[in-house]
């Protein structure tokens, strides 16, 4: 196999510089918090759609997920297919509603829909969840690339984390969105080369599946059990998660039609997942059934060597220079996700924690400064967590699943259905989050259930108390004995379920904790029922105003474009960047490539230059102007309905 040389290092270094340059370019557009966190609602739908798609891929896709695919065979192809379905259904549920919230933070609307407590509760849970997950993703990137780049893993972590922090800090959501487009083109362009070339090594698609073991739905990976229930749980989490967690991608575009297009584009791109990300690790399984016999994996046999199979394939048949492009593609995947996390979590901190709790009268310019400071702090925390996670023996794939399954359902159910259900009272979200987190912790750490049943329980408890909260409140005011009986039945039923399904040896302590969790569900139902009845006339008025806003289409001329304000055309910048990258890549021809390597490089360079030129041409025709009233006053009216 080849090794990385100076040309690959130059490609990666140039890629970092391009990303920083985009951040510097868009710094001039960030005059306030709305521009920094929501792009002034002028992000093109195709850029936001690419960002939505890229936000769910990191170097973990090429490492942890590739290792899992290598170990489980065709089973993982189903997982790669789930994303497209989830994007489509999720965007259908909430895309238009998110745009009509007129938000600049994914938690902001919960203040009007629920209450301040819910807003703060969700803010902290989301911030912690995304920050922990981002630490895992950065760790996966550094662990994968440091040996290839001949860099210490800690150095790789610090450099990558620092570059992401800088361009996010400088350019805000505009930089995040446009870099995601460039990164997405590099990622898909590279993987569309890798997948067919890898298939050619095993006789095509038919040859591959003839040599693979048959599809099975029962796998143990690094001590964790995965089956069909895990796949169903991932689909459930993904649908609700995309409906609830993609708010920034939906409200950053100009109108509802554009918001729907964001989800549809992500769904379309998701169709390529099984081929581009699933096939190469399966080819590696056929080529190298015993990794201990392959020299490339010898230094890594003690720490999940299967995580490196995708990279090993690329090193095997890509020419130098394009190996650097592939490394840049893996960096692109992680950088797009982390930059989104930095910007999104900083918007939650600035708008929902800082302004919502401490300084309600914060001006837009001050909010911008707070957001930028928060993005730096979040970047430093994520980088520090990555340095810790790198040395964990639990396995990156398993670590991702823990964070993904434990936090997502309790948080996303109230965020998603708060835009749809009109009658649930203001405390219903806190009740749902509390029950969901308790169910997730009980299922994992007390009962020892597999991931699938854990998610079923968390969803049943979160959605159950949330969706029935209106009728629970009615029972509290009209028939407390019946409500008390229901609470007792829930406690007893949950206790019997827990003790009968507990995995492993039962002890007095484990049984006692299981019953304690069950009693907590029953007792808290009665307590939450009382809270559900506390909505007063002012609460109902605010809620009515909120749903009136959701029923009101966005007036683009009035709400988006200011007097003399111009639609920012991103096509020329994206197209120009891609053409320059293509021209620089053509320098690889000077390195004495073999004929087949020259063909591969020629295809990639032609793709970059032609697509870049097309985007440049289209961009010169896309600028529009539109008159509107003063943006600042309109913004204040939108976000402070009580005024």
C-alpha cells in the first residue's frame, strides 16, 4: 500500500486554508445575531439542504460505522438507508412550521409554546448532548487520520478542532452552510470514485454479495447487542430527531417552500448512503477477512483495527494527491457537523440561556458578541472532550450510540410535537423530558436492556405523558380518585415489567432500584397533573398568538429583505472555490502518475472544475433585491409577542 506524501499534506493544508478563507469572507455579513445564527433568513435552500445532509456524517462514518459494517455485513446497509426515509418524513412534519416560528435558536420557540423552565431545561439538555456527541466525533476523526498523516493524535485533535472553531467563530451560519456545500461536493465526489473502484476488486455488486455471509439481524459488537429492534429504534429516533433537531436548517431559509426543499434535498442525497458509505467496508471484509494478516493494520490490532478498513481501501488504490482529497473529505464530514454544533449550541446559549434568563433586553449586537464568545468556549470544551474520548476502550461506535439513544427521544419529542399539538399544557414538555430521561437511564443502567427496547421505553414514556397531558389535567380537576388509580396502576405495571425483563442476575439492590423507578413514574404523574392545570388566561393568550404565527405564511418582502438589502448569492463563491481546488488538484499530474491513476485524477478534476464553473455562471444570475421595512423593529415584534 502507498503512504501519505508531501502532495497529500499540501492538499489537506490548502483545504484548511480554504475553510478559514470562507469564514473570513462571510464575517462581513454578520452585523447582528440574526445574521450570525440564522443567516438573515437568506441561506439558499440548496446550501441549507447540503448542510442538513452533511450534519449527520463525520469521520465516524468512515471509521466507527465502517468498522461496524465490516463486522456485521449487509445488516448495516439497512442502517445507511434509514436516513433518506427519516429526512423526508421529518421535513414533512415540521419544515414549514419551523420557518414560521421566525426563530434564531432551535429552543427559542419553547418560551412561548411552553414556559421559561422548559426553555432552560431543553437548552441545557441539548447543549450537553450535542457537545458530548461532538467530542466523540472529533475523537473519531483524529484517531482515524493521525496515523495516516504521521501526526500525534493529540496534535491532530488540536489542529482540527482549532480550524473548525475559527471559521465558525468568524463566519457564523453563513460560513457553516457554504463550507458544508464545498465539503459535501468533496465528500460525495471522492466516495463516488472509491465505491466503484472497490467493487471492481471483488467482481461488482453480484460478486460482492456472493462472497458475503447472508443477512442476519443478530450481532454483538464490542459487547453491545444489535438487532432488528435497534434498526427500528434508529428509524424512530431519526424521524423525530430530524423533525425537531433540524430547525436551524429550516428557519435559516427565506420561506416555507424553501424549507421543504431543504428536507427533500437531504432525502435525495441520502439515497446514495448504502453505495458510498456501506459498500467499501463490505469489500474490505471480502478482501481482508483476517485483519491480523494485513501489514497495514498491524500497529492497530489492539484498538478496533476494523475502524480503519475504509481508509485502507483508499490508500490501496487512490493516487497520492487524491489520498489527500479523501482525507480532506473525512475532515469535511466532521468539520461540517462540528461547525453546525458550535453555531447551534452557541445560539442556544446566547438566545435562550443568556438573553432568556439573565438579560431579556440584550441588544442584537451584544447578542452577537455573546454568541461568538460561546462558540469559542464550546469549541474548546469539545476539543478537550475529544482528547479524553480518544483513550476510551469502549469503542467509538458504541459511544455514539449511548449519547444518541439516551438523550434524543426525551428532547426531540417535545420539540417536534410542540409545533403540531395545540392543546398540551405548558408543563407537558418538562414532564415528557423527565419521564424520557428516567426511562432511558432505567432501561440502560438498571435493566440492562438492548438499545432497541431502551428507545421503545423512552418513546412510550415521553410521548405517553406528553400527548395525554391535556386529559390528565382534566382528570385532576374533575376526578382525582381515577387519576390516583391510574398512577398506582402505572407504578405497579412498570415495576412488574422491569423486574420480569431485567437482564442478568437480579439482586436485592437491582430489584429495589427498578421498583423505585417504577414508583417514580406513578407518583410523578399525579404531581405533573397538578402542574398541567396551572395554565392561566395569559398563558392561553400567548399560546394562541404563537399558533397564529405558525398559521401565518412568511411575507418574504416584509420579513426578510430590508430597504436596499440584497440577496447574498453564494453560487459564485462556491463555484470559484471548487474551480480553484480543481486547478490545484491538476498539479498532481506532474508527479508521474500511472495511467489508471491519471484517469482517476482526471475524472475528479474535471468534476470539480465543470461543476464549479456551472455554479459560478448560475450565481451571476441569482441576485435579487426586495424592499422591506426596518428589520430591527420587525425582529423585535416577531420575537416578543407580549409587546
